[in-house]
C-alpha cells in the first residue's frame, strides 16, 4: 500500500558543498537584508501572488507564530554534534501539531545525530524543554525520532497551556517561485519568533539525512535560515506547513540563500508512524545508481538516454536477490567517475525513470514486503524482474 512519502531506497551520493543542519547552540547573531528598487516615471505596484491570493507575511506570522516553539536540548557527555559548538546544551525550533501537546521538530535537534551518519548509535538528549510563544516553558518527552527523514515527535503535558496547532498542507503542489515564510529561533534565545520570507527556489532536491540514505523531495528556499531554525515550519501563503526547515548549504556557516526543508508529506508520514510505533519503516531495494543523460548514454553505447545506471548492488539486498547487476568498470566522463557495464533501471511498475530522484521516490511509495516490477536494460535488451522490497536497515550511520 502506498504512503506517498519521498524517501530513499538507494544509498546516498556525496554532497558537493559543506552542509550544516540549522539547529544550533546559543551563539552569535546574524542580520537580514531587504532590497527595494525604484525608477523614474510612473511607479508600478508588484504583488506576489500565492495559490490563494496575495502573499501577506504579516498575516501568515499572526496566524502561525503562536504555534511555533523554541526547543532546548541538554546532552550528557558534552556532545551536541550538528547542534553546534561542543557544549552540553543546544537550541532549535519546532511547532505544535495537536491539541494533545504534540510537537514536531528535527531529529538532530534532540539527538546527537550527524548528517550522513556517524560512528556508534544515535543518543537522545538527556532533557528537552519547549518554550512557547507566550513564554511558558515545559519539559517534553521524545516520543520517537526518524534519522532517515530527520524528523522527531515530542510530547508535552497540555494542561494549562494555550496550544495553537499549525495546519499541515495536505497536497504536494509546491511550486518554484511560490512565496514562503519561515518562523523560528535563529542563533540566540532572544531572537525567538523571528520571521523571514522568500520563495521556493527548487523542489525535488535530494538532501543528506542522518544516515547513509538521502531525503528526496526536499524543498529549497532562499528564505533566511540560520543555526537555531532547525525543526521550525516552512509556511505557504495560507500559513500551512509545507516543510520542516532542516539544513542550510553554506561555505561560510551562515545563511547564503540556499536552505532546505523536509517536505511535509514525508514528515507527516514519519510523525504518524512515530506516534503509532515509535519508529519508522521504509521500503528498501538496495542499489546505488547514477542518473543517465543523453551524452553519458552515448559514451556508454546505450540506446536509451534516461534511467538509473546501477553502480552498486548491496549484498543480500532485494536487488541482489532479484539478480540486478552493478557496473564493474570505472570510467571518467565529463569530470565524473562512472561505473559502466551495469543494468540501467528504466521503470518501476510502468513508471519511467527520468530524473535523479525518480527511483527512490517510486520505491518510497511502497512498504517493506511489497513486490514491484523493475524494468531494466542489460546488454542492449530490455528485461523485467519482480523485486520483493525489504526494510531499510536500522540506524545505518
């Protein structure tokens, strides 16, 4: 049965630039900058249109800010990993998702997990406290966390609290150029409830998770996101949550206009499973692939110009059991290393593989134990094989 989330069943490719999760210790401060232009002659008013009318950041803030929280995590042993520094306390953001006291945030805000995985098991924070917009601050329980989507579910006692759950977007029609707002607690604690605005810069980005697998379907935005914003909401013009702010890509460590959010469809599925089971399961096929494009196909002598070129098949994986083969000869083409000679996966259950994230997206629509028909090209011949998907290995770091 499909769950419609966008997560990976293949291994993570290396990121080219330095990545930083946007949770952080209380440290430093940063500024934001607005630019306005003027010209001679008649002035024109430009209104940025959203799906349901004009984008009004003040209205979005008024509606959503009461539901955004600051999260303080205290770690034993002094390790805070991505949360910054090396001290024993860290800060991030989150938001209320139910009247019963449930809070959504990033897994790396309340654990010692690092992007791409690390040595040893992931450790939860020793203590977690949630500070609300009305200045109430209470202890929180970690219901569960999912390192594959970098999502965590917290629970506070709702007694005596005025909770303001945020609405989660139920569709996937996030569009490039769509205006968005970010509310969170960048840097120091006295910057809680900060608003920044921008647009969706790209969709369907593959971003590192806290394991060897990647998060697919990521939303890229140029809204200002800094350390401390991790776990806060990325909001559309209707103040609905379309993503959970997860990391920034930066060469300086600060905001450079390239930040990423976990898509809410993926996050919501993880939250549901954490609520019900305390953990999250993902379908797994067990291949590493490289995206095929026309020039590479010509170089490899392949008839098709799109697909997923299999560069690795994990031992004892569903792909290995089904007989899929990886390339064995490494060549260099256009400055990149490519494993040639392997199968080229071109479709799953009839859905064509074109883009880089198509294969993991299609695998992620299934549950462990589901059987899918994989169409592939080997030695110039199109073939198909049924693959029974497995469960992604736990805590692969």
